[in-house]
C-alpha cells in the first residue's frame, strides 16, 4: 500500500499537470473503480463534465482533487495497485485502464486511473468546512503537516494504552505512516514495535517523530518506495527509496548499526522487521 511519501509524489504531479483544467468528459471502463460513488459511473461522469479541477490535496495517505466552485472533491483511493497517470491522448491504453478523464484544452494530455487489482477507485464527496472530503474528516493530520501538534500527539499516545507500532498506524492518531515507514522510524529510534506507549516520555516521543519525519522526507526526495511496477508517479516513474531501507524487507541481512541479522515477525496480517539487539522487546509483565 502506498504511504505518505508515495501519495505526496503523486499529488505533486497532479498539481503540476492537472490543476485548473476543465473536464471535457469522463469514461468509466470498469464499474468497480467507481463503486464508492454510489450513484454510479454515469452520474460520476455527468457531474464532472464541464467542471474545473482545483489543486490536488493530501492528508496522510488520502489524496483528492477539489472541484472548483462546487463544494465537492474527487477522492482517489489508490488501494494496492492504483495509479493516476497523466498521458498523451494518443498513447496506447494501459492493460488495466479503468477511468479516463479528458480535458477541454490544447495540452494534449489526459488523466488515467489504472488499477490492476481494482481495489482502488475514484468517487465524489461533499467537502467539510475545512475542505476535506467528508468521508475522511476523521483522519488525523500527518507529521509533515505544519499544523501537526506534537504535544497533543504525545498526550494521546500516553492515553491510548497500546503499543507503539499500532499507534503509528492508527490514522485517527497520526496519518500517513504505514508498515514500511513505521519499521524504518522504529529502527532509527531503537524501539521495538511492541513497546507500550504509556511509558513514553516527551523527549522519547519527540525523537520518534523526528525520525518519522526524516525517513519520509528522505523517501520523498527520491520519489518514494517502489517494490514493483504497481507504484509509480504520474509520469509512470518508480521511486528509489527501497535502496535506502534499513529495516523493512531486510530479514536475515546484517543490521546496518550492529551487524546482527535482522528479524521478521508476523504482525497484524503484516510483517514487522527489526534488529533483535538494537530493538529489544519490552520485558514481559508478571502474571
């Protein structure tokens, strides 16, 4: 699943190539790709035709295109394999093209939603007073948001009575962090993923947030993390942060700090990667 850096890379591409263009027409090629738009594909296209698209926005892993002067937005669910591509109109259709958006101008490009597994899609939603699609109003700000409140996050962390990786993946607490960047930030912080949050001090939380921000900014600088061809930017290019990962995907490889073989453990239908020496598990509580 794409995380904040990958979604931000796509957002920047849409801001450059799609913002302030008027929709000439929409072609929905697979009904599952508009299943979250309950009125269906025909309604989706009719409501967008003639509308002017605003500047792409993001909160955490959620991406949307405001429709100017309308009070609604196009929310993009990328899912596991969704891609928003800006392609020349004459370019051959991708094998898994699901939605095509044409524009009423002479730029010669169109927006395509391509999705091999059809878990993602596009949908129209009313905006909240803050300008968010109403279905994601509960999503917390992300750590790269200038309005993210570090002190409030620390207080919530202490109240939550959970473990630190669960907290990092809780999108109502902090958004944008997924499995990859959680493992990377925890490795940098020398924290085991099962460390209880109730014992966190303010300096410890500040250190962790610093590593979360650092790893995300480093990933952004190289286009995000691409393990296969499913994640690409709007021009179809892959990111290169996979080459810089210190924890995720490095089972049995030496820890870059101490040389101990990295470990992988099943965790909430995912995997957690960690160094058993640098990230010691919390002591078992007496029964």
